[in-house]
C-alpha cells in the first residue's frame, strides 16, 4: 500500500511540503497557547510579517549585493589560483607527489578559525572576508583540478600526440576540456565553502552584508526579524547550491 | 651522450642527498618557507608581531602546552565537541537509517537535509543562545547541528548501497528491526558511517570553536579570540597550530582506522 503510494509522482514531495506546513502550524499554535515562550521562539506569522520590514528597512538587497560581491571576488581568486595550482601540480609530478597530501590536509583543517589572524593582517574590512572565503575554497579546487587532469583518458592524450600537438595545444585542446567537468565539481565545492565562510565571518566580525544583518538583529533582540534574516540567508544558500548543481549537471559528460 | 651520462651518474650519486627526491623536495619546501617567514619577520615590512619569528612562536607553543589553564580550556572544548558528536551523531544515525530504509521518507524529506546541509550553520548561533543560554549548551548545540547533516546524509546514502542479498539474509532469519540495524545495516555500511563521523567531527569542531570565539568565557575558541583582543600574536599562532594538528590528526586517524584508505586504494 505504502509502496504504491510512494511510487506516485507527486506524493512524496507533497508529503514533505505538507509536513513542513503542519510543523509550522503546530509551532504557531503552541506559541499562541503559551506552551512555547514567544520571547524565545517568535510566531511563524510574525516572522512572515517581518520579511517586508527587514527587506525594506534593513536594506537586504544592498546587503545581498555586498555579500554576493565578496563571494564573487573570492570565487574569482579561488578559480584563478586553484585551477593554476592544480595545473602546476599536474605538470610537475615530483611537486605533486611532495605536496598533494599537504593540500588534502589543508582541506581537512578548520581554516575558518584563522579569521582573528586575518583580522590582524587585513583589518576589519571586506578584504578579510574575501581572503577568508578564498582560503576556505582553494584546496578543493586544486585537488579536483588535479584529479580531472590525471583522469584524462589515455586514448584522448594519444589522439593529441598523433596530431603532433604542442604541449600548449595538448593542454587547451585535450586535457583542459576533458577535465572541465571535474574542475567544475571542485569550483562548486570551492564556491560553497567560500560562501559559507563569507557569511559566517560577516556574522562573527559584525561587518559586511547578510551575516552582519543577522548579528545586528540578534543584538537588537528583534527576534522575528532575526529569524526572517536567517530564512533569507538559507534561501540564498539553497539558490546558489541549486544553480551550481544545475551548471555541474550541464557540464557533466553523457555516459 | 651515453658516455657522458655514464660518467656523470656516479658523480651525481656522490653529491646526491641520502633522501628520496620527494622527501628532498619536501624538506626544501619546508626550509624555503622557514627562510621566507624569518626574512619577512625580520624585515619589518608588516606591523610588528603580525609575523613573529619562528623562535617566538616556538616559545609561545611551549608556554601554551606547559600551561595547566590551556588544558582546562582544551578539556572544555573537547567535552563540548564530544557531547555534540553524541547528540548530532546519534540523531544523524537515526534519521539516516529512516531515510535510507524508506523510499517514501527519502523522497519526501531528504532534499531538505541535502539543501540545508551546505548552509552556514553559524547563523543559527543567536537562536541557540536563546534556546540553550550563553554557556556550553549553545556551543554543544552548534556542534550537534553541524555534525547532524553529514552523518545523516552519509548514512542514508550508505544504506541504499547495501547489498540487497544481505538484507534478504537478515529477513530470512526473521531478524527484528534492532537486529537488522546492528547485525546487517551498520556492519554493511561501515565505510559510509565512518566517513560521516569523520566529516561530522570536522564540522562539529568548527561549529563549536566558532561559537566559542563569538560568545564564551572558556574553551580554545575563547583563547584564540582573547589572544586577538590583547594582540598576543605568538599565542594565537601557537593555538592555531595546535588546533590544526588536532583536527588534521583526528581526521587522518578516523580515516585510517576506519579503513577509508583501503577504499581509496581499491
């Protein structure tokens, strides 16, 4: 019975959305009857009502543009340095053998904890936030670029050799196009890491765009506004995630 | 040409370092970084103490590691992360098993986890402060939320990869739900579980420590932000080195003991 229902095309999605609505309605009810303290958890209806106020009075769009600008700057840096780093490691095998594990270790390190150090070096400015995003996103791009270049099929490389391609032509006509889908996986990871860290550091140092907005609203004890701002950041994160996922699928070769 | 090679080879051997080329390059890179660091430190190009000498950092590292107060803060952070791992890990395990075991639940709810997973969790910290107070509770909650998503998603994914024959064997022995979980599901998806725990530990560590840097009076995160406040750069470098060694070491240990290296090799 359940299996046949589960096979229905729209039922699972409807169940998910329906459950979310039921949860929100239950929360509203529990807060209204006083079982949950409304000074700790605001009513969902208040959060929805706070959206227009937060968008207009707190200049959410300008803040979004600021955060997007920081994320874009970090992404450009991550792309240029990360892809170049991966290409250099692919080109020089000895260097790859010596440093690949170090890059992997850096990818596993909690780099965002360096933000107080960056505050000292770059000051309490957008540069600190951009550099933090760059630092967080660089390692996966290097590793995925290297992985993509190393995984280029032997037959494609041999085709290039049979055409007597120069090393530069071999790279631009064979290696780079073949590795592009994997490189994009790395770029997507790098962009997501950069965005997470940028919003996080904005929140932590109370400077910049959307992250700072949440911090400010929390310090003003504007609970409904703070929850609305958190929902807005989640929506932005999900949109970026979906967009990059679509791009990745578009670039992925058909098997 | 061949003769030249033949002649030059023994000479080259006599001059070669008693190291493999990879090790020699690693040593050269480390020496290069040390030299550049010391040169920048001595040059005065940056503000004083922004790049302290390695000797100063070494002294700060020694002072930090021999200070009993450091171990109190380390213990606090370790305690918070351990509790966060238990709460986030177990709830992630339960949700992962539910989603992995039911196609309906997976299609209904897994997308929410999948898309919420990459959101910056630190933005929930003000909410956690309201719910759990300014003490260790809110830091534990931050760690637990961070840890929950990778564990749940890895386990849900791992459960779908289990060989159907194993599940049929369990059912043919009339195993109950608990026996299925402990005898079939968990042993069969050892690698996704360990990978989830490895990823979960990494993000729980970040979540807890970032929360400590924002609002706390104890823990390693507090020490880092305190070092920033009083501009004690050598101590900040020392603390960051200790943190990175612990995080990378824990990651490598879980990977190695969990047999994740075997997966990569195969």
